[in-house]
């Protein structure tokens, strides 16, 4: 198989021309988000260029400390995103979310790299892209689960109050909400597994094939990463919700 | 004998202060007063779903906060003002509430009796989403009555009822609770009803 065609800068710049088409459509439909589009494109370009340089440097000078730092930054950013998109959580709930995401993320990552791939956990070429996929998906899943949980509690105040006054235990009242939100968090990942290979060739597999990996190897990686993502989304959402909902009532079983 | 007792100075959220209150066992007691004077909050404190910020409530002479909240709440039940019924018919609703308390479901005869006490003589297969506001309120109430608690706390049980139905409900409820030694504490803004059916009236906010 041939190696990937190196992109020339002037050739690469052609891709930005496509954005003109997007802007024309936006103008035509009076969607006043041109600024946002330009800002998003610029931000994406700058961030990716920077991370390209950083990754190049890390790959040339591999050191465990770089990998650890990268993981810490990625995890903190994703935890921060989940918490800042879910306002009004109590302090303990936030800690539970952070701990669940960290533990499930690291566990699945270590299992994937060390047991399945059989590489060193500090090998940046494997750890950085794979942890990116794992942690990114954890963020989306947990965020969705916690959002659903919060909103359904908010919408069902009358139910919760009536059951509490009736003498039902708080855990009995709240657990159905945990179950429903966990399901909501898991479903997108499971659904994307169904269409995989038919509707879409997933990003990681496409990338590997483009860079010259045999498709048979690429699919093994893809299957492995999908199962890893499914696991980490489930585990992190479960941890966040299952231990998080217990912070919503006190020892006198008042729901707060 | 007093079933509930609290000294003057009982406070809710550092804001609402209550006078000395005592409620006699097996009585039908009304609580009246302007909105915002703390009637509902008082019922919540009696139900142990809210705690006073200052002062203590005694239940049969014991400090309420030393009792197990869930066991206590199953003896001293509060039917809140905001009705909640789940999807399905009346039978489904009884089963839902009983399931939430891990209680065996009631027989059809028992449900029918509770419905009758609350003037809600509807077939058990009636779809609750098709009932009117007042009908739903009575079905909701009958679920609480059917548990035969020691104390029943009612928050505006006649809010959605006309005068005739309100009278029927209180007549029937009072008779039933007397026969089964159930103490009732009822928040009601209608002073006329309170004077007609109350063994005693507590006026708050005066």
C-alpha cells in the first residue's frame, strides 16, 4: 500500500474555499452566524496547528511526564466542560462526576493500551490519540446523562414531593431517574455501533487506512475502540449518576 | 393527650415564627391563616420532610428528630397540595404508590372503600388523565387515606372542589377518621369549613 500523500500548504488552503459556499447559503437563508463560523474556523485552525506542533515535539522527545501532563489537561478540561454545562449541581455531586470520569477513563485507557494493544502506557503515539477518543466520548456521554437527570428531576418535582410525603424512601423515588438518564447517555454510542461500517466509516479507521494501515488491522482497532468507548461512557455515567444521586438527600432523608 | 406539641419560637427557614401549638390526638384540627403565613411549611415539618431552623416539635412526647424519618412519615402522612397521579387508571395509581412504599397491593374492595370515603366513587378502571382536577384531587387523597396512617396531614384538600363536594368530603372523612382513630390536621383557607368541621382551629399569622 502507498503511504499517504503529503498535503502541500497551498493545496491544503484550497479547502477553506468550501467555506465560501457555507457563507453563501447562510446569507441566502439570513442565518446571521457568519461571525461564529469564521471564529470557529479560526479557533479550530489555531488549536489544531498548536496541538500539531506539541504532538510533534512530544513524539520526538517522548517522556512519561508529557503524557501525564497531556492526560491531566484533557481530563480537567472535559470535567470542567461537563460541570459548567450543568449548572446548579452541589459540590459533592461535582466531585463524584470528576472522580467517575477520571477512574473510568484511566481504567479503560490502561486496559486498552497495556492489555489489548500491548504497548507501554507512556507511549505517546498510542496513548494520546486513544485517550482523546475515550475522554472526549466520556465527556459527551456524562454530560448528556447528567443533563437528562437534572432536567427530569426539575420537571417532576410534584411527583418527588408527593412520594416523599407518602413515605417512600428517597432512593426508591430517585433511582428510576438514574436508570432513565443512564439509558439516555448510553443510547447514542450503541446506536452508532449499529450503523458502523455500512452508513459510516468511522474516523479512526478512515485515518488509519489513509495513512497506509491494512483495512483488516484498521477494523480491529475500530472495533476495540468502539467497545472501549461504550464501556467508558456507561461506567462514567453510571458512576456519576449512581453515586451522585445519593448526594441529593441527607441522613434525615430530606431531598435537597 | 397531645399528639403534636411545639413551644413558642418554632421557626422555619429563620423567617416564619410560630406560636405555641398543641394538637390533640384523634382530633380533626384545622389550620387557617393568610397565604405566606407558614401553614404548608408547618405541615411539612410535622411530616418531617422539612426541618425547623429553630425549636423542636414533639410527637407523642418524643422529639421528632430522634425518630426514624421513613417509619415516622409512614405513620404521619402528608397529602400535599400539588396532586400527582401517574399514567393509567385508578388501580394502577394505587399499585404505583404502594409499590413505592414496598407494600402489598390492595384488593379491589379496599380501594373502593377508600375511594368512597373521599367521595371519589369511580370505577377502578377509570383513566386518571380523563378525570377533572377535583376528581383527581379526591383520588389522590384516597390513596393516602387507604394507608390508614396514625395521622393524616392535608394541605388544602378542597382547593379544587365546589362547596357542596367540599362539605360531603369533610363529612365523610371526619366520620371515617373518627371511627379509625386517625388524627387529621388540615390546612384550609376557608374559615367557614374550618368552623363547621374542626374540633379545634389554629389561626396562624395573627
